[in-house]
C-alpha cells in the first residue's frame, strides 16, 4: 500500500528513479540469493574426507634426481593437498648410509617438520619398508623386525603423525602367517601405544592382500592402535613370477570386497591409480563404487593419492587422481 501511494504522488522523474531503485534493490537481492545458493552448493560439494598425498606418487622424480625428497611439502601444497604421507625408503640414501643413527633420524625429523610448517602442511603418517619381516616364523627375527620399527614410531611421534604403515611379510602359509602377524604386530603396537602412534597394515601383496585373513589378524590383535590402511589396488596375493613384479597377477582378491572387509579397522586409506581412460576414469577401478564403500564405513579422515601409473607423468597422474576422487565423491550418496 505505501509503495502504491508513493508512486501515485511522485513526479515522472521521481517515478523513474524510484523504479530504478526498486529494480536495483531486487537485482541486488537476486544476486545475493544466487551467491548464497552457490555458497551452499559449494558447502554441499565438500568431500567427506581430507586430501593427503602419498610420497610414493613422486618416487620416480626423487630417484632420478628431479626432486629432492624434502621438497615433498612444497610440491604437495602446490598441487592442493593438505596432508603428507612420507615413504621411508625415499630417504634411504642418507639414513641407510648412516645406519639409521639417532643423529640421522633426528635430521630427517627436523627437516621434514621445518618444511611441513613452512608450507602449512599436516604430517599424517610414514610408510615403512625394509625394516624386517613382522610375520616371519623365526621368533627372534620377528622380534628384531618389531624393534627395527621402533625408531620410525619415534620419528612419527616427533613429527606429529598419527601412524606408521607396516608390511606383513615373512611367511606364506596361512596357518603360520596369521599367528606370526598377530605376534609381530602386538609387539610393535605395544611400543607404539606409549607414543600415541597407530600401527597400520596395508594390503601390500602376499597374504596381506587376502582381506579376510588380514581382518582376522586385526581382530586377534585387538588393540585400539592397530588397524588397516586399505589400498584400492593392492590385492594381488600371488604373482606369476614372485621375482618379477611385471609378470602379472596369478591370484587376485576381489578389490571391492577387500576394501569393504578392511574398512572397519581403517585409520587411513590409499587411493591407488594406474591408468585413465579418455573420460578420466581409472581403467581398472570403479572409483564411484570404491568411494561409496569408504563413505558407507563412516570414514572421514585422510585419503592419500597414490599414483603408480606409467602412461602419465607423476605430476599429471597425481592431479588426474585427485580430480577423479573429488568427482567420484560428488556422485555418491
């Protein structure tokens, strides 16, 4: 009513200005509404997980000298990641040469922390290789392997990581592998518990890629700080030639069933990729299905990009994987 009275009593020029003002106000409100809707949509589109980068994704660049391993934080930041997943063997050149001395380990920790802090990155975990077989049938060797990992537990604690990833190699018979694994992990997890560090097992070839058996090991260990790191692509139990990785897989566990069985124990997740089709999809893994499994398990932590293909360069493969992860996350319910 007030608006009608005002328009009726206004001069022609006043009418024009009033209408213009009303239009501008409406347009401004419309634009603000659209901006609000866009902001709401962006909030809805936020992934259910946090993005980390597995350092193995750049192992070729490090090995051929193109990239210093301590440039990991800066590159991960540049590529849009928030978390760092270190790989112990990529620092072997300096650490192994000094027999993993306390001084060498301290230098690794200090340099890594300095770079992570400089670039505002979060240290998530360290993937450990080459420290002995935690599932060997030799009890003395098993104990030694567990103790070899202690220095990495200490390093992870000093770096603010929540976990180290270990392997369960050393025996090939299920009736030996399961109790050996339980014992090796229990020894290591008991030490790590005092440091507030989780011990995570990845399905990483051999019997560890039999998800049902690995889940059985987790249940038998029964410790809060011992869990899994499901990898989307590492489900080859037996290769055609154990000495030749490129020989192909002779026995493979169902990857979707495997991830589903490992997720109840998961404290980290690895998004493995190799090659992509023209639409940007992984050629052997249905990422939408895989991400749905992870989300359905109630997981909201870091998912690490681990590009391991050879058709794209490492930087390109990393970004392709990240794009696929975000696209798949937006498509699931």
